[in-house]
C-alpha cells in the first residue's frame, strides 16, 4: 500500500507541472500581445510590418490558448480545462482591448525618463530645424531614445500662439506626427502644425511637456 501511495504522488506531480506549464504559456502569450500594444506607437512607424507583427502576436496567443485547452482537456477533464484556460484566455484579450495603451505608454515613458526630458527642455532653444529640414535636428546620443527618429523639430501653431519643440514618437505616411512637445506656453485647444497635419494637446505631463496628436 505505501508503494502505491508513493506511486500516485509521483504520478500527480508531473501532471501538476504540465498543467502549470500550459497556464504559464497562455499567460505569457497574452502578455506578449499586451506588450505589442504597449509599444504600439513605436510599431506604427513600421507601417504595414507593424500591423503584421501585432496580428501574428494575436494569432499566436489564440493558438497557444487553443492548444492548451485541448491538452488539458485530456489530462484534467473538460470542466477544469475550461476553467483553467478560458478564464485567462478570455479575460486577457478583453482587458487588452479595453486598456488605453497610448496613455499607458505616454505617461509611464515620461515618468521613467523625466530627467532626460528635463535635459531635452534645456536644449529647446537650440532647435531651429523644422519639418522640411529632413525631419528636424539630431538629438545628442543620450537623448535620442526620446524620439523615434532621434530628432527634435521646431513646431508652431497654425495661427498666433505658443511655439515649441516636438520629439516625434510616431510619424505618419505621408503626413502627420505625434509625440512629446515642450512648449513656451499653455496650448489649450490650440492647433499645431505636426508634419503638415494639425495636432492638439491630449495630455499635460508637467514641466512644460505635453503630448500632441
């Protein structure tokens, strides 16, 4: 009898590891999709390739979820398999769609690199290049991560209003841009010229920095 008990315990442990492995796989797959959406602004600069990468991420996550469901269905039965796999497998995509990933990225990237933004603000007066000047002026090496192009662009309003410097995070095709802007005044609902396309303040980030899109 002790031998049988020991044999049962040994059999249960591998099964538990397999179940945990599949659950980790499902969570990791959907976590990767969330990561793609978090950096969606950066991926958007890749145009069609960015959409393909994001689409493949979704397909992979759905495939892993489906395979995990089939595998666990055979090991632990339909009820447990549905509970273990479909709960994260359904909640994750709903949460991913519901989250405003642009806001999450913009605010957290600014908080993470606040000191670098302060340094960039100190260089604002030296930026004279505009959109037509090959997308602006090259930033110092230690500040190039603040802009997807590693450049800063002098921007102004379509009428009279504040001027400033834009660090483009997303650049449209053929026109348009979005990014962090250091402005000389409070923009309010002022329309700026962002790469031949109008843009407005969406968020005030502090220290004279705003997000324009």
